[in-house]
């Protein structure tokens, strides 16, 4: 280098930031069990959405001459007591489980987030009162709480959605409140206070975006148990109430007495419940590993 020549500084090209969610999505796709769970869920969703197109028969139409017929080429899953096609009823039952499960979890998420945000954001006596009510609800097993609500409100899909959603709301409220309390003394929150940000602005702009990640994971896991709870209510006779509606839990109830001579009637709706629940559990575990930076490999 000659005198008077400015030194040449070579800098490495900056690595583009992929963002938290894009990075989490790529890590999720590298997680084998999570991808398997996603495949199960996609099968579940496609079957529910396309049921009117791919179901071979009308789920409410029966032929008594074909009562309790085993699996054949014409009826791959066999027929039930009234001669209705089991495959068609399983596909249409997926629609009930999908709609009721998703709406129930969303309702519980909205209600729980509202309670948890108010309790964790305001604190004081409001926090104490709301958390004591939440503790009372958490002390009651979720399925028993749902049974009580459905028995009080009556049969119907809306009643089931409300019942299952209310049973999950305390879990979401507790989880969000704990996350907010852990973040209230963080450096970025202290900096926002020093700049004169109001408590509401701090809650909505700083605390909530950083506290919602665990709720996303919990909501995915709750979908699995929501499907089981909906089927459980149907099995106990608290389902939609219309015998023409195909619902997995009620299909199990109708088939329980034929377990010895027609086990396929329980096998297929039971397998649908298990596969869909496993799918959401695997996806929820994969999301937890993908989003939590402490688990980053």
C-alpha cells in the first residue's frame, strides 16, 4: 500500500434477516413429526371441505336391507344399523368436528385473552378478582364444565361451541396473564414508560405482541382436546341432537352395542378422532420448538 492511499476495508455482505415467523416456519418444516401432524390435519380439512364432492352417498340416506353390512367395494367402511354409508358419515362428521372445534377454541381464545389482558395489564384488585374467578373455573374439569353448560343451554352446535370454548377460556387467560407479568419489567417496557407511553399503549403495542406466541401454540394443542371433547359430548348424548347429522361422538354411541358383531362401526369414527387429535398435538409440539428461541438448534 503506497503512502497517502486510503486503506481498503472489506466488509462481509450483511445476512438478510428472515424474520421470526419465516425462520420459525422453516424450522417447522424441518421437524418430521410436525410435518406428519400437518399432513394429518390437511387430510382432515380436505375431507371436511370436500365432503359433498367426495362422499359416495348421502350420509342421511339409509337402506335397511344393507343394515350392518361389513366393508365392501360399494361401501368401503361398511354401513350402520340403518344402512347408511359409514365413509360418507365419517367425512361429514369431520365438518362438524372442524367447525365446532375451531369456533370453540377461537371463542375461548378471545374470551381468555380479554380476561388475561385486563388482569395482567391493569393488575391490582381487578387482577385479583378476575384470577379468583379463573381459579374457580380451572378447579372444575373441562369436560364436566362443558357437560353442565350444554345441559343448561340445551342441545345444538352453538351450545357445544360455547360450552367447549368457556371450558378453555381460563387456560388462555392464565397463560396470557403469566406472560404479561413476566414482561412488565422488561427493558423495552421500561423504555416505553420513560417516554411517557400510557398503560393502554404499553399493553397493546409492547406487551401483547410479545405475549401472544405461547397462546398460538396452546390454541393448536387445544384443538386436539376440543375435537375429543366434542366427540365426548356426542357420545354422552349431548351432541347436535339431530339424528340425521353425522357426528363422530354420536356415531360411537350408536355403534357401541354392536362392538362384538360389527366392530368396524366403532373403528372408523374412532380412528378419525385419534388421527385428527394426534395431528394437532404433533403440530402444536412442532410449533413450540420452532417458535421458542431457547429450543433453537
